[in-house]
């Protein structure tokens, strides 16, 4: 017998899935609304997209300012080349696409058309790191490693909606090119509880702590704060240093955090190769500080596809995983006391200045 009951259409949300926890406060499309507000004040602001306005929250700007929006189609090289031309004539473009396309596919245009002439072009890359379940073709797990070596480029990895809303005008004011790791859609709202203000190039201590310091960036700052609160219940005192600007790095804040006997753990939504962990380690080594760095990051491999909560658990980015890693490093049963660190590495007698 054939059933006539209508079937519910099956859909997938892996591309636009949110990493927000159930019931968590969120803000819808903070980038799009922040750009729209800025454009109302500054007529030189323009927006571009590579056929992905809806999925980079650029559609908010597009709908409000259709005469200042340029749809470039699936042509990321043309997207960045056109943005460079707009900047040459005095406009301030924000060019949005997925991070994988801005970095892997169009790097030469970003480097030579935008960064080499030091133009005020703001590249907005959605789905950074492990923020989609669609697998290696869309997971930009190595974008920081690719872009940190590009001269003149400022790189920002925001934690939440507060970070994004405050970063947008700061990026427009920056004289040269910028790259923003965009969190899109329903973005958690976290930092408003910490008297936080985004300042380009500066880290912010959100929590103090005697036992552990979590140096975090991007969405992992949210996880670091959650982990710190849970560890507090086990009498482990955890500080959180949020690093929203990856380049230029706030080396003074990192050195201050490292010059204690606390366990130092870096947390990032990026491969362990070439991101925050290596930036912090290089800063310490160049300045003769022998503190051990424990990295919480994605492995150096192509990641699986699947649901985000499952993937974050599997690859160590969940709050549970952060708590477990810190406890393991401190040693079983030693709440509030850290395990002795590895001996300091031998440092050069006259270390070079930090340039990470």
C-alpha cells in the first residue's frame, strides 16, 4: 500500500551550522549589520562577494546599499583584483568569500595586487578552521599559516559578535590590507560580560589566574572561558588571554603571560602548524623565555566531514576537551597545582627581537 503522507524534506545545515551552544546568547549576522552601520556613516565603504553574499552575511549590506555592492560570481581572483582597483581610487572595500577560496585559490592576487601596494582592502573569510562539517574542500584549517608570511597584512581572528562588531570599523581605519576570520550567522555573544573593547594589535586579559594561562584566539576564547569556569570548580585557577589580532601579535602581553610559573596553553581553531601556537612559541624563543607551550589546535591533517559538535570533540576543540587537556597537563589529582614544566630550551645569548 502506497502512503500518501507527505514527507518532510531533508536538508543539511553543515555549511552554515553554528558552533553556538544550545541556549547560548547569539547575535544574528553581526558582520553584515556592523558593515551596514559603518557604510551609513562613510560613503566610501563598498562591499563585494564571490557569489556568497548570503553565506558571509554580506547580504545585509547588499540589501541596504545595492548601488555600493558588487557581485563578482565564482571568481575569487577577480574579486580581490577588483577590490584592489576600488581601493586605488579611494574607496574602502570589504571583499567576502570563504576563507579557503581567499587563501588557497586567490593568494597571488591578495599578495601582489593588495598587500604589495599596501592598499586598504579588507578581505573577509568565512568558515575559518573547523566551522563547517563539509570536509577539507571548505575547512580553512591552514589559512593563518598561509597568510602570516604575507607582508603588510593585518590578521584578525574574533571570538564572538562583540569582537566582530567592534573590529569592522577598526579594520576600515587600518591603512593597509586586513584579513578577518569571519564567524557568520548566529554568532555567540560572550565578551560583553568582560568589560572588553577590541583594539587592533592588542590582546586582552579576560580572567586572571595563578595556575594556568590559556592564550586563545577566535572562537576558542569562548571555549577557554568556559573551561576556566569549570576548572575553577576543581580549584584550578585559570587566566584567559584573548588574542584577537594574530598579526601584528601583541608580543608584550604574551611575554608578560609567559614570565610566570603557570602552565601556558594556547587554544586555536587552526592547524597546529603555523598559527597561534607557533607564533607564541617563536615570540618566547626570540626573547629568551624558556616557558613550555602546550598547544590545543587542530592536527596536521585533512579533517573529516560531519556534525560540528562531533568534530570539535574528535579534534580537541570542545570545552570538554580543553578541560581534559589542562587536567592531564597538571597531573592527576593535583587540583590547583601544576606539574613541573619541561626544562627551558637553550636560548641564544643575544636573541633577535620578536617579529611574529
